[in-house]
C-alpha cells in the first residue's frame, strides 16, 4: 500500500486524529455499529458487571455496554486517541453524568486498571494495532478469575491468521478459547474470539 494512503488511513482509523480522525470516527460509528452490537451480545453482559472497552473509538460499544450492565454496573473505556475519547465522551455523556461510565487514556497494553477488577473486557477492531503478547497479558491481569474476554476484528485488517490470536491469548493464560467467523454482506467476515480467565 502506498505510504500516503497508509498514513491517511492511520489518521482516520488506526490512530484517529485531526479532521481525518473526526470523519473516520463518524464512519466507524455508523459502519461498525452491528459489529459492536455483536460483540456486546457475545459478552453476555448482566446488570452490575464492570466492563472494560479497549480501543472504543467513537464510543458506540460503550453506550451499548452501559445499557446492558444497568443498573449497578460500570463501564470503563480506554483509548490512546484524545479525539476518540472526546467523541466517545460526547456519545456517552448521560452515563458519564450518572457516574456509570468513564473514558480514560490507555491502551490494550496499559489499561491503568487494577488487578482482577474487571468482569468483561471487549475489543472491537483494534487487536491489529496492539503489541499482542503485551495486550493479552494486560487484559488477563485486569480480569477477575472467571472474567470473560471478547475480541472481534474485520478479517481484512487482521495481520495474521485468526488462529494466531488463540495462540497468543493462550500464551497469556486465557482458557476456554473459542474462535468464530461471522459472515457479513459487502465486507470481509468478522473474526470473533471469546475466552476466559480461569485463575
Ligand atoms: C479502527 S478503530 C476501532 C474503533 C471501534 N471499536 C470500532 O470498531 O468502530 C481503532 C481504535 O483503536 C485505538 N487504538 C490504537 N492503538 C490501540 C492500542 N494499542 N490499544 C487499544 N486501542 C488502540 C484507536 O485510537 C482507535 O480508536
């Protein structure tokens, strides 16, 4: 891919910033809504649970999670992009005001969450941007024993064989790892990984 196009895509979607990032955020909010909804479904959230949304982008998944864990639950979103944090905060303002949701600087590799403090960690369309061994290890650290991990990603942006994700999750200590491919019209399938921290 030509360098200029790669930079433009990174500014819009990978590390959203500036005007391209705002346009990219709006495209993601519309275009990835179904995938965010599917990830929330896979997570099987219940009221009262604490959810960590990694790389939330414009915040669609966070808003869906906030509804799913209400009443009594809490949603923490971490994203390294100040622009995405601002867009997510705009979208989720009512839950921020009620104290049920917070948006923080962070990444998969460094969530700034305490050990064993999270019931469910969810990542949609950003696992290809992680240092994956570090990211899976960090999510294993913050999940409580019994906690669930859901990672979904467009097949066309994933830079490895999907089974590699399972190997990397297992190397970080995850168990009960399941991999699924969800077919979609007009776009590549979604790769879905669900796993559990047991101990
Ligand atoms: C393609 S967007 C996906 C956003 C949203 N989840 C969606 O599917 O529409 C990728 C997001 O991951 C964030 N990101 C970049 N590097 C990351 C990392 N190492 N860990 C977590 N998120 C990261 C970006 O800032 C961006 O918001």
